[in-house]
C-alpha cells in the first residue's frame, strides 16, 4: 500500500485528536462548574432556565398566546400595573408576570402559593426539591434566596406567603447573582 492510499483510508480521527477533544470538553465542564466558563461556553446550559417554554426575546403576543395555550388565564394587573396570569403548576396555584420591554421577553416572575392542604413551608420545600432535581444544587445567596445558573433562576421566600421564582434570559448581566432577596 502506498502512502497516498493510506491517507485516504477512513479509520477515524487519530487517538490524539480524540484525547484533545475529551480534554477540551472536560475543561469546559470544570470551568462551568466553578462559574468561570465564558457565556459562549455556557449559553446552551443557560437556555434551560425557562418557564412554560417561553422563548427569550419573544414578543408580547407570543407570550400571551403561549400562556393561554398552557391554560393560564389573564387576571387583573399587579400593583405595578404589570400584566398577570394565574393558573396551576403541579397542583399548586401560581401567578405569572412576564417582564417585556420593547416587545421582547426579558424575564418571568412566578409566584407559587400554598394550598389549603399544603403549608407554606411544605410548598417551599416541594418547589426547592423539584428545582434541585431538575437543575442540581443551588448557590445560597442569603437564608431565603437560592440561585441556579449564575442568577438566571432565582428562588426567594416572599414574606411567608409565596415562593417567588425569577427566570432571566441568558444574556441578562446581573453579575451572576439574584439582585436582592426581593428582586
């Protein structure tokens, strides 16, 4: 067999290329786990923090339609005149307040309320366990504030009446933290 024939054999990448690809993947995983990966490296990971499959940057019309399709009903605006929807998630009553600016979805506030059969503490614990199962252990920012994905998903206990979840778009720059315990 000649040298030119060997060059055209399809035997896969050389072992060193496979090792290099593995080392690069492991480096990205380690950097992401300690919060040092670049936004491009973690963008796919950050995208997973979405509520009700709402796309970041979606128009107000799209958001309204998606919430209606998922059985949420529009109710009176909140105290800040922000549009509000109500519904249920896993049997728990919730309100949803999308944050839309310039006809683009920037964030989603979700309040999860206790029921007659479930106390506030049990509701908070249940929501936290679901988030841990889906996203792993959170960063504790204060006694009542937890964060996943460098502040892209925040969990806050609001005055003993509700669990507040704040979902932020991946390119929202808040220095990687949930801003305060009252967002």
